[in-house]
C-alpha cells in the first residue's frame, strides 16, 4: 500500500462509562466492541527513505517539541520511531508540525488493545500436570491426534513432511523455550532460534506469565512429550517475538516492530494469534503485515472471538483484515480433550472399584469416601435442584450429592448458584454435578461459601451412576485429596466436531473483501503451557486455529517449495472443505456462510498434491453500487496430462447483518449478535463456459457473472456467498469461495440519531453519564493549556459531553463545534458546508470501528484554542462506507441539542 504524507489524528477516547456504555451493551445483545484507547501523547512515525531517527529528534528539539523516544523502528520495510510527547506539549499543534517535516511519511497515534482472543471459559481453565500419571490416556502421536486428522496433517506427516527448513515467527506473549517439548533452550541449535522481548526491551523472548504464546508454539512445533501429541510441524524452527504484556494488552507500535523484526530475522511465516478491534485494512498493523506479505512471507492472523469483543458480521479485527493476510476462523475439534482427576467408585461394597474422572471445582474435594445420592432419578431433567427441595428430602450432609447440570435456555434461567443454595439448605456439603454433554466445566461454588467440595463428571459417568441407583444398587465414590490425586487425559468424541465454532468472529471487512480466508481446529486444543503453571493445558479460540494454519503453511512450503503467499493461499483455499451451517442449536443442510468460514476447513495434503492452481483464493463481488459484474480467475494445469474441468455452483447460507432495517427503522438499525437471521435466497452465477479444457502446463480464464439474491430486505444489510465448484477429470475437486453484499453500503447509516440511550448531549458525575436537556448551561474552569491526557477530566465538574454511538465503522469521523451565539469574536471556517469554530480534541478520526464513545469538551479545541463563552452545538459527521470525503451528502450527520458554555475562572 502506497503511503502518503498524511497525519492520522488522535484516536484516544475516554472509557465507556455507566449508563451510555451499559445501554449500548444491552442494545447489542450484551456484547460490545471495545474502544482501543490511545496511549496519551504517544505516536508512531514512518520516515521517508534515507532518513534516520537522530535527524528526526534533532528536528523536534529545534522546534522546541519535547518528546521521549519509545522504540527504534529501523527495519527493512519500515523506518521510523515511536515517542511520547511531554505532558505540557499541545499534541495537535505539535503533530501538525511533525506531519509537515520533509522526513516524515506518516504519523499514527499509538493505540492500546486487548489483543488476545481466547475464549473466557477456556482462559479460566486450570493448568495441567506436566508429569504423566499412571492412568494416562495418551493422544496418539502423528496418527490419530484429532486436529491433525481433521486437516490432513497426519497424511503429510506419514510421508515424512515435518516442516523441516522452515522458520516460523510467533508474535505473541513470548515462548517458554525452557519447556522440554519446545526444545529446552533458546538460540542457534535450539527449536526457538530467534526472538526479542518488546515488552521489556531485551533479547530474551521468554513467556514469563501469560502462557498464550507457549500454547501457540506447541500447536505448531511441540516435540514428543508425555501426553503423546506433537505440533503439526515439529520439524520447523521458531522465532519468539514478545509483544503482548502479561495482561494480554499490546500497543500497536510494538506489534509493528515485532512483525518487522520477525521479517528481518528471516522468518518464512509469521503467526499472530491476536486481534485489534479495527476492521479496516488501513490500520498500521495491517499495513505492516501487508508489506511483509508483498515481500513474499505469508502472514497468518486470528479473526477474533465474538464473545470477547465482537457482535456479528463485519467485526473481524486487524491485522487479519489486511490485504493478503490469511484471516483464520475456528472449527470445533472432533474430540474434546480435558484433564480429569482420577478417582474410583464401588458398587454394593464390592472390592473391585471402577475408575472415573472428574473435574475439580471451587472448593475442591478433600479426600472422601461417601455414598452417592441423586436428587432426581431422570438423566433428562432440566431443572435439577433449581427449586427448593421438598421437605421430606433426607439430610444431605453425609452423602455425595449427584445433580445434573442445568442447561441454560430462554425458558430456563437456573444457575449453578441456584442449585448450590437449594442443596445447601438441605445440609449438602459435597456435590458432584454431571454434565449434559461429554464435556465438563469448573463449578465455582465459592460464593456464597456454603459447600465444602464440588466437582463435575461427564454425562456418561453421571448417567452410569444414576442407572445403578435406579436399579437399587449402592454407589460409593472414593476420591483422593485433589492435591495428591493423579490426572488423566479424557478425549471423548464431540458430535459437533468439524463445525465452525459459534464464537469465531465474522468478516467481511469494511472494504468488503472476503474474510476469513479459511478455518482450522481451534476449539478444545491440547498444547504446551508455561512450566510454572503445569506445562500443558487445553484452550479454545481463533488463537489456536491460527497456528494450525501456520504449521500447515510450513508443511506445504516443504512439500512444494517456498511459493509466493498468494499461490500458497490459493492452494489451501481451493482444497479446503466447507462445512455446514451451525447456529449453536441446530445444524442445517446448507453450507455455513463464507463470511463465517471462508473457504472452509483446510486440507493440507490435498493442497500439497494438487496439480491445479487457481489464480485467486476468493472472489469479492462487493455491494450493489459497486457490483463486480464480470469477475475473472484462471485455472492453471501444472500436471503432465490435459484436464477437463466442470464448473458448478454450491450455495451457502445468506445472513442478515442487522436485526432492524435502516430503510424502515434507521434508529433501531444495528449490527446484530450471533446467530444472525438467515434468508432462503441465494445468488446465481453465470460462467463464460461450464466446461474448460486445459492442456498440460497451460491455463484458461473463466469469467463469472454474478446475480445477487433477489427478494431480500436490503435494509438489514444481507451478506451472501457460496462456492464455485471446479471438478477436474484428474480427480481433483476444488472450490472457490465468493461473497458480496446485497445492499448499498453507502446508504447504511453510520450514526445513531439523538435519543436518550445511544446518542445525546450529556454530562457526568462520579456515578455515571446522563442526558442533559437542550440549552443546559455548563459552568466549567477555563482551560489554561493542553490537558494532562493521562487523566480523565474530574468527574466532580459537569462538563458537556457529546455521546454519539456508531452503528458501523467509518473511514473518517469529524466532531465539530458550531457557534450559535458567541459574545467574543471567534475565528470560524466552513467545513463540508457548515460553519464551525473547530474540531474537538482527537478529531477528525480515521478508520474508526463501531462503538459508543463519550467525548468530553473542556473548552479546548483540537488546535489548542480555547473557545469563548457562548451558545454552541456539537455536530458529528461520519463518512459512509465507500463515501467520497469531499461530498457533503456522503456523510451521516448528527446534531446534538445546543448548550451554553460558561467559565468559572
């Protein structure tokens, strides 16, 4: 991407607070895209060619701009620096001057994001034992380890393909390279050969606290270990680049530096199992990775997880949304590995006790031998112990109470805490839940602290016990103290295996490019973990799917050579296996949306052996205003015989982005939560030829003419997609995904119009944010200079706030101040047809995601001027998707009620 000398203004916004944030949260189904806060006074610049850092800081000193350097970012593909301006420096004026320096190509604010997309449930799981217990059930190395079977990694491994000679960079939390399954050392001759710690600023890339990067590294390259699995590409070497802090946060200057350092260190593939909440390919991390891809190094990035930061379509983040970057979705593992604590039970006092496994809760069981007592005699009960127990219930203090997990649904709000309370009322001390599935979870009964021990067994164990009890048998559980009990690996089959995980974030990006590219197993993945926390664990998320694809790239590069990223991506895409649509409650006999799964589940052996290469990995048909009426791709036959290809069309699920129509209800329109509503309407495709003959070594071009689906509610922003099937006479069955939007993106409103919930003139106090009536008088201290941006303005002062919620992303957002009645002379200008005094601090803003910020006005404008007392009005203008920045009509506009500004001093 060509870079111009352009200033990207400040992004920093105050935290989402109280009623405004809570209201937006409720409106969006309880999940909200978080703002990425700007680090106060902190920026990143890129230099023109042949410029250096010393010259830049000399220029700042000459202009009397105080700045503290952060990072020296001198790399092959990026030459620049990041820095922090002094607290008293007027950032707007300083940045305007910096942007005019001949040596400066571009300026970005440095934003801080929570970048690790691990599902909260998996993240809360306990670390596991590093030693193999006596009752170990091993994962079979290479042959039947389920993620490898699902992706055909096992087939390449059987051929001796291990990724040997490929160097994979892992940009993450570092790697615990002392782990025996990760080589035990760092440097030449080790598994982890290169790296750098950008958090502490030293050459030791140890993962000291988080474990995320260590888990990712094991998915790629774990060596044989006591648990019997290996990484998908154990022959590679790794580079460890620590950019994420122990809290999982990362500023984007560190990421840009880490990506470039990995490239300069010779990494053949770069993996980032994180996501920043920017769905535009112009974000600096996306730009950095796109350059690396353009130089021949594939980059793989997680799409993100919807139950952390996203709410539906168009919510994938950077750098996965970058052009050429492989954005990865998450598929459910066909097995559900879990580490359970070993125990035994006996029937009718017999001495031949039988083993079972349970998952410790909080509090954990002490050593005990107790008879099992079931609350219900039915294994299908949905409200076990959800109501107060009958008065004739026996004393439960001297038994192990067996209770069924309460399945949550719209009709059943019963929680674990409800069950705990009702059981404790009857004297229960020790309770064993049995799951509704083969999975287990950690029961937390620590609050209120009324039980002395809790745990969970899989459904199979609970149902076995219940059957024995119903048959009149006596079941006694023998549980050792948790701290001394052995663990074993339990890996039951998962009937949902192979389907896209419901929390996997969706594309498209705001440029309507196809995202994700493809998918890999990321749900319930066993891998390495910090030695200090047990050495191994099971985690879930697109974080785990991404390194599986990076490992597949390594295998593919060893098998076929280091082809360019576009060709490698095309091979994996064309041979991937699309999966059926699963809405978390039901599987349908139609393929899942392309915006959710991309090309589908990767099949790396098919990609390694394919002799047919498609020129592209997908087709983006855009929206109705910019419909690509004739898309082209070529079919290249690299085999030794002529091949005849039959072209066909396979439909995928069409989904609505919004729960409301912006045509009939523009105020209610918003991006919807999972699962989206679907429509039984699909695109049709015309081909220049349905049969194509390609000679050995030759190629042929195919023209595709799409007709978007008819009869849809365009106001709900429908996203359609499907697959072009390409079946060769040589036995190869390939597919090419496509996607488009059956609506005009330029017509979609960006901003909520004024109301008392999402968009309003507001004020605050220490308890929250509140709407303010029109013509409210705000008496505030007169600003005396640039504010201390490390601190929020004091809540005891009722400042005016502009609370304006964005429904969708915008490439350019302005928040300006209109003078209505001003006592003193004031300079004004006309911008987009409106006379304004100026912009509020931090505006205008480029490439914003959706969200709900509150903008505090302290009397200070972005250019450092203090406005005089008077009557004013806030106006926000957000450029519509594909809008022209110079056209007034291409902006969505919100004018808030007028207010009166006075100064107390």
